[in-house]
């Protein structure tokens, strides 16, 4: 095993390797933030999907009189009741609408201050295949100024945006991995040239290339774990602070997001992943260079 081998190369004295843990810590910090962002977006997409999938709203613009408003509302309810795709519908109260507007207009708004439309929340039957445009046409022919908001269209755009951001975050992780590999390769090549004489002595006494590569790999793994733990220590409070700020926001603006144990384990595991990348990069770099040197 690599961890039980005695080090025959004085790699601890390399000055250039002292900066490797700090560079790896920075890489781990960025990778944890990127993964945390991806997990957050995925949770948000699932919550929004469960919350508004298969629903739409009907908005009735206020008329000139309360009697006309009542007639328009009753006509809309009758049309929805005759629609086979509709599972259930509910008219939101004026106080409920005012509460929904509080995050944008404040808590001082009162009934009568603004012309608040009547809103009917509609839940569709599963796989109903309702044509929102057709429903809007049926309603608008009987009720002037009525608006049908299909949440599914907004949800599809929102999910498309999330997938785009996730793709960008994945690209960031890819470049972080490349930067980590490049840094380890440069450090390993420098160390290999510094200790070339010691490596030649090891070859003379029968040491194989894999043994020499193992020495560098163990050193890279230890430095990677050191830097990974440092990066984890920096990223942990940052993620906790962001999660706390997200929970303090109004649920009307942002759905409550809660990481599970597996989510936190995934973030913590980034330190080990980067350390393994450093170890494998050092191992194969040494094998390739020794093959060219011989």
C-alpha cells in the first residue's frame, strides 16, 4: 500500500510544494460553492415543479361596479365547472391577495387602495392536455379583460434557465479540475528534476518506476488532503451563511431549501475528490517522465 511505504525521497524539503495546499484549498473552496449552487438550483426546481405543475390562474380585471364583478366571477366559475380538464378551482379572497402582494407593496396596503383583480386558482387533472389558449378564448368571449396565466410556460422557462446555470457550474468544475491537475503536474515535474539524483540511486538499487511514482503520489495525496480540509473549513461557513440568508427570506420570494445529510456529505467529499485527483495526477506524471528519462 502507498501509505505504508517509507519515503526514500526528501520531498518534504521542496519549497515549491509548500504552496500546493493553498492552491488546492482555493480549488476546493470554488468547487464546493459550485456544487452547493447546483444542489440549491436542483432543489428549487423540484419544489417549484411540485408546487405549480398542473395549475393555472384566471385573472378577472375589475369592472365598473361590484355587481358586474360578481357576474363576471360567476360566469368564469360556470365555464370552469363545465371544463372536463379542470379537477378543482378556488377563488382567492381579497385579503389573501393583499397578503400575497405584501412582499412587493408592503404591509400597509389596505382593501380599496388599489384595483385588485379577482383571481381563480385552477388545478388541472393529471395528463389533462388542457389548451390554455383555448380556455382563454372561451373565457374572453364571455368576460371582457380576462387573463389566463399558464404556469407551465413559466416553469419550462425557469427549468431551462436552471439547466443552463447547472451547465455553466459543471464547466466551472471541469476547469477547476484542469487547474488542479496542471498545478500538480508542474509541482511534480519540478520535484522530479530536483530529486533526479536520488531517483537514479533508487533505480540502481532495484527500485521500479511504480515505487518512485508512489512516493510522489503519497506526497501529493497528503498535500491534497491538507489543502482540501483547509478549503472545506473556508467553504463550510460560507455555505452555512448563504443557507441562513436564504431561509431568512420570505417564502413568497424564495421557497424554503433544506440540504439533506447526503447533500452535506457530497460537499464535504469534494475535499477527498480533489486530493485523489492530485494523487493520480502526480502518479501518472512521474511514470510518464521516468519513461522519457530512461
